[in-house]
């Protein structure tokens, strides 16, 4: 594995200092001059300078610049710096047993002996996400794995990092318009698989219930359901889609009770619907509650499918599993780490990887 650019630059300048090409008392070229000389970003130069400062070879002061203060370095220091593991920032909206925990678990397992991980949580707050990106860059991390809070709002900080080829990998968000690396599943194809499963069980009219599509993942799943209808020559109209649930969106004023009322109104006005596609497990649970308040039940009155599933039972004390799509979160974690380490070595690398997914049959679909 080749060294990251900043370490190669660090080694080059260190060698010049040790060999008196840059003598004690000399002022090094400015960061902008070094950036132009090595054809790298200012961030890369700063990280190289930070290592030289850690070795007590240079002093950096505002208005005075970077001064060589020593040309002596112990062998054990050189060895320690050359063997230093890359530090990876991991920013996630949140994690629980439905989605995120297994990604984190395997990321930590896979990183042993390969990288150090610093984890941050945004709770879906785009402004906090921008602050955490800035914080991690200031700490000198070698790269960042990010689950963005939104696909609609892209922070200036994220755009800046992308424009400078800073090592960055997005998970669970494709953001096709951004030239950056990403890892996720093909949500549209997975949604088609779920929808065609309902068709195979005799369901002709399917309702779609999702959160407001503020992330690409949700819209891709809606598009997948529609694509399945087109492929199978079945009609679908806007009256079959409820996509304005907001109680799960951070800082939303809507409550779960508000969303349950929306679902109840949708079900009452949607004649002939026999099955419901929900984009997330948490929304599937809201649908169950809405049906309960309407004195109806899953499978008996409506079939239901969703994405992801908790490992723990949330419906009374009986075992109950929705028919759902499982995302291979272990593989997402592995692919994200492999990709960020490659991106550190190859700053211009752009690669969008898909992880596996599969359908699990539960007890929520009735054959008609």
C-alpha cells in the first residue's frame, strides 16, 4: 500500500531538513507555494506540516510563517510516523438495530490494524453535519465516511471537500451529481423486487407510504415501485402515494400522532388498495398503529412490506416479521472502509459501489 500524499510530502520535506537543504533558521515556502509545487490541496500541505511540527522540526506562527527549528530526529520517531495508521472520521445521522449498528460494528472490526475511527452523530441535522465535517478536517483526519443528513441540502463545506478531492465516501446516499465515492444498495431495484413480490401474491393496487423525500434513498424507493408497475403493465396514480410523513425528520414539529392521522385519512380515501409499501420500518410500525385505530389488521385487511427490520419484536410480545428488504450492512461497512483507504491513496478516485440486499418473507403479506 502506497503512502498517502501528505505523508510522502512530509517525508520529502523532512529529508530536506535532515540533510540541511532547509537549514535551521530557514523559512520554508508558504503553504500556497508548497501546494502549487507538489500539486496538492492546502489541506494536504497542512497535514504534512502538522507531522513535521509533531517531530519538533518546524515552528509555525501567524505572520512569521514556517521556520525550521531543528534538523535532528530520532529513528524511533521516524518509524512511529511512518507506521501511523490513517485516521478516519465516521459521521452518521444516528444508528440503531434497524439501520446503522451493523455498519458501525463491521467498520470497527475491519479497521483493526488498518485505521483509527473517530465517530460523530448528526441526528439528521444538516447544520451540525457541516460543523462536524469542519471539526474532523481541523483535527487532521485522513478521510471521512459520511451518511449525509440530506440529499437536497448539500453544505458548502461538503462541496469544498469534494472540489479539493478530499478523501470522502458517502454511505446510503448516491448523490449522482457529486463527483464523490459512495456505498449503498440499489434502492430502486430493491423496491421493484418488493413490489413484484406483492404482484406475485395477487395484489394489483398498492399504496406507497413514505416520509417526505429529503434524501435520495426515499425517492429512489418510490421510483422503484413506479418502475415495477410500468414493467408489469399495471396502473398507478398519485392517489396511491402518501409521501409527506414528517415525525421522523429532525427538528420537525409533526408528531407520530399527526402522521398516524395522515395515514388513516389516506387509507380511508384509497379505495381498492390491498397492500402497502413503506420505505422504512419505522413507518411500517406507524401504519400498523393507524390500522389498529381503524379496527383493521395487517395481513387480514392489508398486506404490508418495508425496508429493513429490527432484530427485536416491536409488535406486542408475539414474534412478527414484516416482509422486507435486508440491506447487507456488514458489507456496506467493509466496502466503505476499503474505499476510503483507496481514496486516501488515490485522491482523484471516483467509485460508486453497490452492496448486496435480499428479500425476507415475513407474516405481513396475504396471497389473494
